[in-house]
């Protein structure tokens, strides 16, 4: 279709030259311009590809910096496995949760016992699946809980995924357990307590 449109454009241009009685001395300039356009199209165009409607840019995912800070306070930051999660965070912000999950899986190939990466994988898979707790996301969270059953992080982020999936009752159980496992002196304990209180208020309002 691209070549047909180009030929039609050339024919229309020549017809306009005749109808407007343009001096023949200028015809060579018009012809040169058309040939230059055709050469450019042949070089960079894709005339054999079917036409398709333009697609909007991938939606960017708004990320709450406080959640990243909370995750780092709960699980650490300056570790070898954290580098994979930082890379996945950048991909998630760009809206590419598929690549983010692949980045975390690459880290798990190297660090299969990483509590941080299994927790991050559960969160990322849930986001990739439209904020739904799909079986792969649930499996990832379960692996994290199995690795560290007394650590609050997997339960907290499982609860966060459950909130995003509108499963508030299950989220309340997860956050209550995460709060119970949080040491009294932990800097993140208050963050969990505040979110749990807000969730309790929401549940009370919903009756």
C-alpha cells in the first residue's frame, strides 16, 4: 500500500504541474524532490508490512517511594540480590512488569534462597497480572514465607497485594501477622501498624 500511495502522490503532483501551468524548467526540481522522498521511503519505510493503528505508549506504573523505603528497611538494600530488585523497580516504573519479573527470576537463578527476591517476585507478578493474586504470585509469596516464617516482610507484601486485589479480609490477617512478627524496636513496625489501622477503619466503614 505504501508504494501505491507514493505513485498516486507522484501522479497528483504531475497533474498539478500541468493544470497550474508551471514552467517546465521547474518540473525537474519537483521530480527530484519526489525521487528523494521515494528513496527515503525505500530506505527507512516498511512497504510490505500491513497497516495497523498506532498504539499508545506503555502506561507507567506509579510507585510509592515509601513502600520502596519500607522494603529496604525490612529486607536491606546493599546486598548482591538487591541489585536485581533495584533493576526490576526501574522496569516496573516504566510499566514493563514482564521484564521486571524476568529480572527477578534471573536473580533467583543465582540466589534461589533469597527472601528479598521471592517477596519481590510475588509483588511483581501480582502487578503484572492486573493486581490479582495469580497462582504464580501466591507461590512466590509462599516460598518467601517458607524461607523465613518468622520474618514480617513476606506477609506484609502479601497483604499489600491482597489490598490491591480488594481482598481486605485476607489482607487484614496478613498485616496483623506481620505486625506481630515485627520486633518492638524495628523502624518499620509503626509503618505496618498505621496501614493496619487504616485497613481496620476501611473494614469498619464497609460493615
